[in-house]
């Protein structure tokens, strides 16, 4: 199990939070998603999914993951 915390630009409403959470929870290996004020925390099984795949999924929705 691993945890990644990401600053994500563009999550400005509850609707955005729900969208990101639903997409990430739909990824095989993601166990839990918490979003608060543009910070996304994802608990995931790193034997199943890689950090880059999580970031890619967020960016595919049109959000920017900040360094």
C-alpha cells in the first residue's frame, strides 16, 4: 500500500471533487481518495497501479497536477 498527495489545479467545486474522486476510485488498485482545497490524497496498492497512472487519469480530466 502507498499514499500519494498531489496539488491539483482546477478543482474549484464539489462537483469537481466528486468527478475526480469517482474517476480515481474506478481505477484498479485505488483504495481511497480524499480531496480538500485542491489537495488530492490517494491510498493505492502500488503492486497494482503506479503513481504515474493516477496522475495521468487526473490530467486526462483536464486538471493540472502541480510539482
